[in-house]
C-alpha cells in the first residue's frame, strides 16, 4: 500500500493485509486464530467445536464498543466509538491516490520518493511547486447526471435505522443542509424542518424529494485545496447558518473530503451537528462501483469509520467536539470482511441480508470571541481551527509560543495588532514546510512564526514574506541585505539565525525612510562590529562573536530612533571584554531560561490534561462499581425504588468458587 503514508498505519489501528484486526479493538488485542482452523485434519475433528467457539468469543471481544455506558446513555443506540477513543497521527496521513477512482489511477504514485527527497532536497522542493496535471480526472457531475435514473433503493430496515438515528438529533424547526442530496433524505416521518437545503449532483432527483425546500447542483469534488468547496452558491449559504448537516452515503465518492468538512464547519452554527451515515462497502457496488474512491474499495467497513472520523480531525481539529462512531446495522446485517473465515462466509446468504450501516458524527465547537487574559492559549487555539496549511502538529507547537509572545507585548494596541495578523500564519508556513525538517526543526519553525507575529512591525505583507523566503534560502538572496547577512553570519547556530531572521523581516517593506536607513546601517555595520569584538575578545568563538554582534546591532541600530551609526560606534568602542562576555552570558542564559520556561509550561499543561483524564477514569470506575454493587434500583413497573440483593459470586451465583478459577 505505497500510497498510504506511514502515519496512516497508526491512524487506522489495523493492517490492510489479508489478516486484519478489528478497528474497534484495543491495540493490544490479539489477532484472531481463524486462519489456523482451516488446516485441521480429520484426526482433529474433536477439537473443532471448542475452536469455533473460541474464535467466536475472540471476534465478539473485538466487537466490544470503545465507549463507556454513561456516554452511550446520552446518545442514539449503537454507539461504538466514544469521544475519547479516537487517536490520530500529527499530520494528514493520506496520499492523493487514496481518494482516486479506478479510472483516475495512472499506475504511478504522485508521492515523491522519500529517499530521493533526502538525497536531493532542492529537487523535491521544486517538484512540490509543480501542479499535478490529471488527464484522467473524473467528471462527477457528468457521471451522476448520466446515472440520474438509477436509484439507490436501500433496504427498508437500513432506511429505518438511518431515520431512527436522525430522529435522536433532528428536531422540528431546524434548518438542515444535506450534502449528496437525491430523491430520499431518510428523515423521520412527521419531522417539520424550517429549512432543508439540498446540495447534490442531479437537479431532477432533488426536485422529486418532498422534504427539500431549496436545492443547488454543486460538485463537491471541485475544491480549493485546504480551504473548502469551490462554489459561490455554497459560500452564499453563509457562515453559522445551519443547525445540522447530514451527508448520507456520500463520503465514499469524495475526492477531497477534508475540504468538504471544512466548508461544513463554516456552514454549521456553533453547537450544530454534522451526521455522516454510510453503508457497508459492497452495499451498492453493482450500481456505483465506478464512482467509488480507492479508500472505499480497499478498506473494510470498520476502517471506514476511522477514516471518516479522521476527516473531522484534519479539517478543523478541536473545532469539532463530541466525535462519535455508531454501528446502526439492522439485525442480521451481513458483515463480511477480510477478518472473517470461510465458515462465516458460508453461513451468510448475501441476497437475503441487508448491508451494515454506520454513522460518524461530531458537533461544531464554540469559538472564543474575546481574549481571556487567564487563558490566552485557549483563545489562540480556537483561532487555529480553520487555518489552512498548518498541520495539527504545527498548531500544537506554535500555540503556546504565540501565547507567550502575546503576553510579552506591552500595550493593548500591540496585542490587538498581533491578533489581526494571525491570518499571516498560513503564508509563513507555506514557506516553512519547504525547509529541511532536520536542519530547521518543527520547533524552530514554530518559534520563528511566533516571533514574527509577536513583532509589532510585522504585517505579513508580500514584501516581508518574500524577505523571509530569501532569509531562509528559498529565494535568491538580495545583494543589499540577505547575501551579505548570510555570508557574515554563517557561523551562527541555527536557532540564533531564527532570532536574527525575526529581527530583520519585520523591518522590511516599510514606507518609513528612517527604517530603511536603519536596515542599511545594520547590514553595513556587521563586519566592523564583528572586527571590534574579535579584537577585544580574541578567545571568543566565531559563532559567539556573530551572536553578540547581531544582538547589539539589532537592539541599538535596527530600529529607528535608538542609536545612530556614530553613537553605536562610540558605545561599542567603550565596551570592555568583560562587558562583551557578560552580554554573551546574559544572551545565552536568556535562551536557556526561555527553553526551561517552555518545558515547564508544556509539562504543566500535560500534567493538567493527565489529571483530567485520570479523574474521568476514576469517576467512571466509581460509577461502574456503584452500579455493580448497588442495593436499590428503580422498578418501572411499580414506579418505586426497591431493595435488591447483590449478585452472588462463584459457580452459577451460589457463592461456591472452584479451586482453578472456574465460575
């Protein structure tokens, strides 16, 4: 499976080989022994019965829900994966081919060879900037229009299950947006919506749907990368508009699900719910196989649930809450996947059984509207939910640094200016992601981004971004600034160069002549400043010479109105070797203190998260213990609280325990 990155293995929690584990099973769950049973000989027939029973018990154990009973009581029936059970990799784990169709597959992966990237990083960088030309692109609207007379025709029991699930969350008077809308929405009978907007591929199908009040033909596979669906009509539906979004049996046909989910997040009201039902992979393969994406064809139904859940995570992260997965399959539904043995397949009659049915859903979280000075990080985190370009890993690294930069600002005006420039982060990271992650680590990238946004003079203008690229070596350096700066500071440590970059970039592109003069004075002053420091401190390392010199120039010359060239030269000449060594020690101690503070800050946050997790687990244990050992219970027949006798342990509840542990 070359088209799935290494992170996808961690995401799916199951193998794609012929022997798979159940996606709902904990990671420590052993593999089924069903394969071994097929090799039994006639002399082993006497053990087949116990073996089959053990196989069945193992499979049932794997199918246990990953949700606690208290959580299930507040949700629709069939909860399988609770809000705390999902685990994700730090970055989007899917290759583009993962969402292509058979007709779109060229036999070559679009992913660059990792080894070639390491050997030729600049070649890999150039390839990233070359847009893919897909000659076999699937025309969704044309294909579905040609299939407009083909109806889905779901089994009545499946329709009833979807309708029943909707009834738990949809209420009269709601405004609902339906994606993938067609002739049937599977809504509960008698539900009276205030507004029901259908977005689909075939106008005539939506017009035949009695529930839909307005409809739009929109290609959900036509998107702006990392932004959303590319449609004025979709955008005109507004932000924070709908109480609920439903998208039944559509996820299996999406080329760019992350962008679709992003558009849905914008369209939902805070607290609104997005419900995504889907059927077993073979439910209507005879009718629509050509439109299925590779992930739908190649993966099992259990894996589909985790993949569908990942689209919530990687579209808006914590902007979604209460992410849950349900198995709403009708009784007796066929569930044949790679983990089942021959005996299971022989026992099932495909034609007489309805397909399995599943739901993944989440609610839109409430975005902070104002800064809480006691929780600046929480406010900034909410502003990161929908920012494009940044991976979840990048957001987790940059948020605490941005909070520190915000707290370091002196005036409300400076803080407000910083918040207004958050939309510059994607432009910054669009360049940072092209850097060699080994030489320029993710933490350094986050620090540079936070330092830039924390500078009152940084606006994120095209001139500043272009200068950042030159400073990073992503563009040919200018002869006036970056060529001499790069040459004269070559010995500096990478993290110190990050600080230097953060000093210079905000000073670029200013309309103030005094700022341009200060920038020129900084560059021209590097070489003579280093020469003076070397003469005063002949034993100082060159990297430290450059560090001290750039710090002195940045603090006194780079910003207009502090020191002129002549004043700086006189001040530098008056400094002794002891003064310069003290400045160096102070600079390094500041760096060490900042690193220590960041580590303590992160440890405190991790400890708080662990405390909440442990407390939740303890409460759940106490609830389970109380339920198991309760002495009273509500009797619905009498309407009274009655005494109950706790169940006895041992053999058949007699209290007698066998010496070998049997019950």
